[in-house]
């Protein structure tokens, strides 16, 4: 069974996502909404990680067998300026999408295993991930025209 | 004769539930002017708060010399409050801007209109050529007239095509609009002021009505002094007159820690659900989202709420019980919610309380998501705040096409590729230099925006071109490249709409001073000089005066919720103001909306597809459509999160800012009315008795209040607030005292640049601060004793009163109350549901 590999992948990509939200928050203090909301969303991801702990315990988190190339890479550093903000938000979006799909994959397995507890968790967490992605998309759309047309 | 500085609300005219509010005619004339001296009375309505009290302006020898209330008007039944009586006309003629100014070698010098306007047009053209329309930003007001906003909106949206236009309404009323859109699909006040006359319980959420809308409070007081009086519940960290009334009426005063409103509201909704005070029939037929709402509020038990908000669990239960068991409940919401953390979510929960019990659209059952400024409703309707005119949805291609057709322009010109840029973001773009042309009209951001040190830096930016259009020199005109002298209230004609949708006509009473022009004329002149054209090469703006602008606006509203097509200047002359929607089928206007519980949520009419209330992420149109709202309202909320800038060891107090009854905005008018100025001459810092003792501060001591961003200094009033919170009045800038580097007195020196994710309204009410004593005081603080700033120990401070010139005539019962405006069974502009009844019960 390879579910433990994917549970491990979920766990590590959530950690990357939480870190990335915090990095973007720290790197864009001059955009107060980004700074604050990224903190809020990082905490939301922390809570997901916490909720995932019993699952990890149950299925075992097969870190050893988790091939390195499966991992989602986190953010290296943040950029500056209007276009930099756009790019950083886009990185967050990509990471979030990866997490989103990972939840879906784990959810499919949970269905096959009739694991109600895991199904419930996937359900609740996927909703939050969707909210994160929607916010990112909204903020990117808002920032794009000015950054690309008028920014100096 | 009454001194209405000392006796703010005047004499009582009590009445019973469900009967009409009696008339009382209030009249105040300049000292030495007798009624027989008045040559003309000119119809208008007061523009010193959102209440919109109808009045007549007294004119003598070409000068405004007083006012009286209009007894036949549905809003005020003849009454006026202190600002209306003493502040609406007394500024007249004093210290005005009378000639255009341009900056030459760093100095502002007088010039003529041609030179000033040409300079604007030249810079405007150059930037449009070099960068495009995104280089232009417009920051307007909540104090102009409808015709002016609509003209500005059309110039920005159909002429230049810039998405960067907003009003200072972002600071005062954006959350009202946002909460209405999220719950009901569109802006538009559900309730009416008449609901006060027949409610059994009145909930005021962050709304110090006794000070902010004094005439509305008179209406409440007349119920409280009559038989079968309503119970009041006040949510406010300060012990306001409203809070006193709550206790006296057998209701509750809840004083949550600033920044925790949403936790409190989630707790109230939790109680409604767990105690079974829910109208299941109404909820299933008229709402969507009950399950998710119930899930989100589940954790907010009275005990948990008590921990977060520091209110007693029993008080919370009592408040919920009053809401859950009273037959008719009216709620009002204002800045305590709007300018605080998680503003939209908390305000939506007020809508939810009413939806859960089906208390909407009937006499005494309503929601009033209030406005701050007098004409804020029009900023929102007309497209001057970024939203598209007529409550149109920027994501709905049909709505864009309607506007393109109406204006006869290419649809691609109309900015709808991204959400309209809200004020806070406009300022950020100015800061970053991507907006280089900023036109500020009828507002004073250098005193009213949060974090003033930052705003001054932005306005001082080297290559920024700033146009300021105002009636007075202000803190902001100092930064202008061009200053345009504007005519003000009483000096120009136009209409405006108050917080309960009532439209009034304000006639010109006197000539503007010097070369001052109406804001409408200035905008029209700009459009002409810019040679803005439609698709056929005709002038884009086809109107030339207020009445023709109003007629053009009517066409823009046809078939929409804010339908003005049944109104005209003639109809608004004489008699009462009329609440929209007003069209051929509803010629007398509409008192209340949504009587049948059908809301404008159908995708083809809604103003917005909604947002996630935690993050502000927009709901994708396809998701919205898939929900099939079909006229049902949305029950939305979010989880509580701690506010940014939480108190710490270094900054242990939470500071909130607000108004006093005697002033409006940055006092440019009220500060020039003698009675008002005397009543509240200078700023103060309000401390609780407990905090004052711990700090070793006595009444009148000079203290410094400091946040991470800035500081202000003023004498301390030992007031009646809750421990841990500090209150500052936000009215006091520097136009009459000197520069901020001498003694900083503006509350906004220390407020934060942070906003609600949905409404984008800044968080004025939660700043972590520290307080230090600077010097012992010589006398007590200059804070009024008549209101929420009353001293903890009344014996120590002389009472606030007017001088003999404050005398006001009050004539109760001189006329019959005005007739009742009908409420349509089905709301105009709202599609009938299409799903069969059974399918609507999800
Ligand atoms: S309540 Fe508002 S509108 Fe009415 S008189 Fe007072 S300030 Fe003017």
C-alpha cells in the first residue's frame, strides 16, 4: 500500500505551504493585507497539520520510502516590487494547488478504504485549501494590471 | 427656547408603539435675526451626518442666517440636532477658498480658472499618453451630491477608463455596502427609520446613535418615554448614552474588547440556534447556507465568547434571549463594527440574526446598516466608490454591456478586468509611484486617513501631481499642485440620499464666495477640456446642470433596485423626501424592502457574487450560479481570528477612535460654528478610571498616546470606558492649530494601515498603544460632559452648555405627522423566484 507515501507527501507539502505563507508575509510587510492574511492562512495550515497527525500515526508516515522527487519544493526567498509580489503570490498558488490535489488523491484512497475519519478530514481541509486558492487568485487578479502596466 | 448644546435631543414627544412619531419644529436663527427678518426659506436637507434631516435654510441679504426642520418630511418630522442647528450654515463665508491656486516655485499662488484647469488637463493628457489610465487616481467624498458623483463616475469609467476611483466612504460606510451585498446580493437598506416607531427591541451594534445621528436617537427616546417601550441592547466598549438607555430599558450593555466583535456575534447566533429561536420555515424558504453557519458558530458557546470578548456569559445569554423572543426587532450597525476587525463578517452576522428569525420587511422588523456621511449612499450608487453605477456587477458582462450602451462607449473602456481599486490600495499605488495623478475632492485625507505620517509622506512625493478641490484650506490643500475652490451646501443645487434610501433635493440658497464653483461644474469643465467623447464622436457627458445630470442618472437606474425613474426635481420640491426604489409602479417610493423575503441574489441582477468572509477571496461566478440562489439570502460568517496589532507588554492598551456629537469629520464646517466649537474645542484622551489610576493620571493631565506608528498628545478625560481601552476623537487635525511637529493632536497619527478583507474598510478601532503622562493639567480636559465622554466623576468638571446665542425654538405638535410611505409587497428590480417552492426548501 502506498497511501503512507502520500500521507507523508501531504504532511511535507503542508509544511512547505505554511512556511511559504509565513515567508511571503514577512517579505511583503508593505502590503498590509498580504502580510496579515498570509499569517492567518499559515495558522490555518498549521491546524490542518495538527488534524492530520492521527492519520499519520495510523498509516505510518513512510518518509524513508518517499522518493525525493515526489516532494513539492517550497519558496526559496521572496521578491520585491509589484511584479515580485505577483510572482510570490503565484508561487503560493502553485504550492496551494499541489496541496489541493494531494488532498484529493488521499481522499480517493480514503474512499476506497472506507475510512470515514480520513474522509471527513479531507472534506474540511479541502474546503479551506479552496478558500486559500480563491484568495490568492483574487489578490493576483487585483495586482496584475497595475504591476504590469503602470508600475515604475 | 432650548439650549441644544446642553440639551442635545431637546424636549420629548412620547408616543405608543405603532403610532406615528409626533412632529416637533426646531428652528435656530443667528443672534439678532428675528423670524420676520428672514427674506426667504430655501428647501434643503442637512449634510452633517447620514440621517438626512430635511430643513429650510433661512436667507437674509444673500447670506444664510439659520435653519428650521421640515415638519412634513418622513425623516425628521421637523427636528434638527445640534450640528444641523449650529453647524450647517454658520461656517458660511468664513475662511473660504475663493480663487483657484497653483503651485509656483513651491508656493501656492492665486490664479484664474483657465490657468488652473489647463494645468490639470496638461498633466492628465501627458500621463494618459505615456502610461495610460492606470496612472490616474480619484479620491472623493461622502459629502458631494448625487449629480456630482455620477458625473465623476462617468468621467472615470467611460472617459478615462481608470479603475482607481474611490471615496472616503471607504473609511465610513464600505462595510455597510459589503455586508448588504454578501447577505442580500446587493447594496440597498432593507429597513426604514419608521421601524423605530413599532419595534419591541432595538439592537445597536457599535452604533453610538445618540451622538452620531441625534435626530434618529430622538425618535428612539420618544419611544422610550412612551408606553410599551422597546428594550435596548447596546454593543459598545464605551459607556455611551445608548448603553445607559440599554440598562434603563431592561436590556443589556455588552462591552466586548475592541477587535472581538465577530466572536460576540458568532456567540449570539450560536444561542439563537441552540435555544431554538429560529424560524425554520423562513430559513428553509428564504436562505442558503444554514448548515455551514451552524457549523461555524458551534464552538462559540457563551463561555468561550466570554473568554475572548470579556463579557459575562449571562449578559450574552440575556441579549440573545431578547433577540430570540421579542416580537419585532430592529438592528442598527455602525462604525464600532465597520471600522473594526472582521467588519464584514460581524455585520453579516447582524443580517443573519434577522434572517434566522425571519424578522425583515415588516414594521418594526428590520436591519439598518447605517452610513456615516450624509451622501455616502450616492457615492456607492453612482460609481464614485469604484463599484459600477446602479449597483451593477463588474463581473457580469451583461451589466457592462448595459453601461456601454447607455454611455455609448466601447465596453473595453469600462474598467471591469479586475476588482475596482479600493482607497487603501489607491494610496499604496500612489506611494509606489504607479499612480502619478491624484484628484482629491471634498475630503481631507491628511487628517482623516489612518497613519498620517505615512499619508503626509505619500502626498509629499516629488513627482506626484495632486489636485485638491474643497471649500476651505485644509491639511490636504497644503500638499496640492492645484487647488480648486468649490461651492458648498446652500451654494449649489443637487440631490442626495440618506441611510434609509430617502432622496432629498437641496436647493441653492446663496451665491458661492468669489470665484468658487460647484463640484459639478468643475467636473463638467474637466470633461469638456479633456474632450471626452463617446463612440459617435459626441461629447461623452451630455448634461450641463444638476437637473439634467439627475435625469441622466435616472436612466442609469431604470429597472435596478435603486430605481430613481419615478423621481424628479419637481416631485422632490415641497413636501417630503422620497425613499427609492421609486418608479412608475411605485410612484410614492418604498418604505421597506424585501417584504416577501425575495432578495436580489439571482445571478442576473446581483451586484456581487460574494466573497469568503475570512479572506475576501471572490466566489467564482460559476460557483455562485451553481448555488442557484434564486432570490434566497446568504447566511455567511467566518471564524474569529485575533486582530492585527494586538496589545503587548510594550503597547498594553487598545485604542479606538470615534466622533463626538458636536463635530463632523475634520471639523471644517462644525469647527467654524461658534457653539459647536466652544462645546468641544480641542482633542482629549479618554481613559478608564482604573487605567488612569494605574498610570497616575488625573483629569486634565497632558498625556501621550503612542503606537508603533506614531503618537498624539492631549489632556486626559477620566471617563467611563472599560479598562484596557483608550478612546480618541478623530476630528482634530491642524488647520486651526499649527503643524503636527509642534504638538501632534490627530488621532490618526497612530492608527494602522490595515483593512477588512471584504469591505476594505480600515481598522480605526484597534490600535495597540502605550500611554504616558507628560505634565500635570491646569484644568479639566476639553471633552463634552453631555455624552459618552462624560467624566467618571461629574463633580470635577463643569457641564457643557451653549451661550445665549444657542437658543433654539422647539414647537411640538405644530402639524400632523407626515403620511406613511407604502412598502411594496415585492421589491422592484428583484426577479421573482423561478424554482418551485418545494425545490427551494433545501
Ligand atoms: S441628525 Fe444628522 S442630518 Fe440631522 S440635523 Fe443632526 S447632523 Fe444634520
